C-alpha cells in the first residue's frame, strides 16, 4: 500500500514552521541527463535496494558499498547509512567511526531519483519532495535518538532526470554531502525524498553520444580497409 504524501503535507507544514532547522547550502548540477518515462512518488527502503553509497575520508581513501533494501542499510568499514520506511518522512541515519569528509548516494542503480522540489508543481506523477534537511522537530526529535552530532557543510544534487524529454526542476539521480574538511565522526540524520522511476534505455545521453562516436569510428576504419 503506497504512502500518500498529501495526507501529511498540511500538518507537516505547520510543524516545519515551528522547527529548529539546520540551514545547509544546497546546489544543483545538470551533470549527465537521464531520461525517464514514469514517476511514482512512493519510495521506501526496499525501493532503494542497489543504490550505491560512497563515503570518503580524511585519509584520501573512499569506500563504496551497495544499499541492501532487505536490511535497510549500507554497511561499510566503520560506517553505515540506514533508512527504514518512506523517505518523505523518515530520516537517513549516517554513522561513522572514521573521519569522513563526504557521502555520495547514487540512486540510479536502484531505479530511483531524489525529489528536491517542495509542493506539487514538479514532474507529473511526483508529489511534494524534500531536499536535504536536518531538523529537530519534524515528526520526531533527533536529539531523543542521539543522531545530531554533526551536519553537512554543503549538499549537491546532480544528474538531472527528464520525464519524457522535459525537465521539471525536481528530480536528480545523485546527491553528494560534503562535511568539514577536517572530517567528522559520530552520527547524524537527514531527510531527502526519493521517487521510483522507469529509466528509458539507453539511459544517459552521454552513453548515446559515445556509441555514436564508436560507430562512426568503426565505419571509418571499414572504409579505410576497403580502399587498401
């Protein structure tokens, strides 16, 4: 049974205005354009199965692990990212024992996208979304669970998802969270909404251009061979 975002949107707005939020600079980057044909605004931890999660550290090394929908988590060496329930109201929980400088989530591998536009004026089929937010009072209190040790310095959403050839300004396949360059350890929680989508194959436009280039090169070589 799907979760209806509009059912809680009205009451949530009132709560949001009374919340004590941590403001984080949010940027967007066109990146690689992905084409999609269908959007379903309901998405939970099971739908994120296969999402690639990459954590980078002060040592200069990075580790990439896959989000396991059944376990509702991506578990690395000394760090983890977990989520249980619908992404519109439930937080991602990031915990690290090693000094982390960034965290990147690539939802394309799960057939999902990040919906960063609030309100219903977005891609058809997608209701209100939510960009990266840390709050103390939105439906739960972070401090009660001890998940408020650190916050992000900035967040960038990249790789636009175009619905049937049109971009509505709300859907991206990747998000990158930058922490303090000195590294952070401990725990934090954040909300960022996701939607399920159907990607059109071939997905990225850059892949199509690459194939066109390779095909042209192959034809050129054949012509050169025949002229010998």
